[in-house]
């Protein structure tokens, strides 16, 4: 479970910005709440969903992309050469920010324990790293990394001999999680697993017909569970797309085709598989006749729903936090609301999965889907992204949030130039 996430000096974000899944004291009912007692945080409830709204280019994708970037730093840095660059994209509209590190802070729950992890980095080095745990409410410093090196603890010992193998561009968390012979490996494992399995990130838009999608791997049986396969098929059918089934087909690739593929991809021929997999959708005609179409012949909406279904299934089954940029891309508003409702409803979400998404479609603001504290607004001031909760504007209970948002009552809407407006008669 994600409690809060913050980032500083990343893309359009200059100053530290933070979003929080901690519920407010608003009397908006229990819908969308996770009731979980955590040591040291008594009396708090947590949110199942957070929606991020704002105009184009305000920084919504930047905010969610920062979560993805942190996840990739943790999961993908280990094994790189010591001179490999880190994905550093600091704020560029002043003189000082490009020289400063990017900083992330994330607080979450893994295997029932609350953790707080902080990471700072430049293009070529980790400049700061800090991991703390709260198993009984009292803070435990597990390790700290800074200008003076690495400071371990009685909870996570870091042998000096092992530190000689730690590159400047690798997070210590990644290093310890991948060194199974170290005593600290077992202690670190839940934290690393949360980044790997407890945090699911999905880019906006359909994956397209050229990539074999994650949902296809689940249908094929290579990943996921029977629940996930059943969920995907049910979600696709219930979307009223005229689809009766979805499956994976294989076809052999001839030698000439393999050579052509290898040449176009600049890879050895032996790396090209002998067979090619494709996802196909079965459509039943009015007389019961069946026809199958691959993803390239389906609409963006169909592909988007199929793409989403696998990630949603995995998140709901595992109680993970799913992050989706532009959740509403190619989705009908009714389907958008239904997807959000699947996370909000404890009956369909018994494992307390969470959904963090950005959108432009304001239908969820009018469907009584979201509490007032589940909406966050992103806007720019002096070229820098600012993130604030809707509750800062003091909306009343029962207020028409969609109307208020579109009217600019809460800011975070685009200012449309006069030349975009239609000319009036006689002008």
C-alpha cells in the first residue's frame, strides 16, 4: 500500500511536491477507504484511488512518470557498468536546478510493515539514500548513504568488503537485494519486492499491434493466474465490443522472414524465434458464425481495454498500487467509471489494491465515485509544476465537483485564447 510519494527537481517539477493516500477527516462516507491500523499511525484511514487533473503540459505525466523513474532506478540499475548514466532530467528553467540532484521520497507498506525510502541522484551518481522502517511504530534507521559514505545499522549490516563492489550509480537498496549471500538480503527483500510487485506502472495509450502485450502473456499462460485470465476475458466481453473470446495464436516464421527480421532489428538471426505469437479476438456474427481478428485490426479502444485488463487483474489480485497516466485514453466514460469503481468497491477489491491515475475526462467527478480528498490538481506557476489537493479549495459536501472544476473554481484548467473561440455573428 502506498501512503505518500514526493519528488523534487524532476522535469517540470522544481520544488518538492507530494501526493498522499492518507484520507482526510471529511464526512464523505466510507466508500473508497482502506481501514488499516498501522503502528505509529493510529486513527488514520487510507484511500483506494487518487485522481490527478490539470491542463495539458501542467505536469501530470511528469508527476506519475517520477514514480516510474524511481521504480526503474531500483529495479534496473543493478548490473550496469560504473560509468552508465542515470535517467536524470532536472528542472531546466533556472540556473541552479540542472546542477542539483533529483530527490524522491516514498512511504509505503510491505508485508504489513511501514517503510520510508528516500533517494537522490545526479546523472552519474547516487548522492543520497535513506531507508527507515516502523515495525512497531518507532522509527528504525536501516541505512543511510551520503557524502561520507554508507552508514549501516543493527537492522541492516553493510560489510565494508561488499561496499567495495557498490558502484556510485547503483542504489544500495538494489545492491543489497541482489546480493543473496549478504545477511541483510532477507531484511531488504520485502522493500525490493514492493517496488517490483507492489507498484504497477502503465503508460498511456494502447501498446499497439507490434508488441506482444502483458495481457497476452497472461492469456497465453506464461504469467498470471486463472483469476487474471478469467478477469481479462470478462472485462473484454463486458465492454460490449462484440467480442466473444480472446486467445493467443502462433505461426511459424520462415527462414527468409527470420533473416529479414534480424536484419531490420540489427540482431543475430538466432535471436529471432521460430514462431510468432499474436493476440486474436473472436467475434460472433448475427448467425453464430465466428471470425478472428488480431490487435492490428481492432480499434484503439479495444486494444486499450485489453491492455488495461491484465494490469488491473494483477493489481486487484495482489493488492498492488497501479499507476496509470491518462487512464481515460480511448476509453468510453462509462467504462472509465466502471474501472475506477472496481478499485473503490471493497467487494471487487478485497485485497485493498490502489489506483493512482491522471485523466482529462471529468465524468468521475460527477458520478459520486470519488471523495473530495481523492482529487488532486496539477498546475504551473512561473513554469514550475505545483500539486495541491482539491480539499485546499474547501469544496462543500455535495458540491458539483465537475462543474466547479470546468468553471475554473479550483484552478488547474487551461486558459483558452480568444482566437480559439468561435466568432460571434456579425463580427
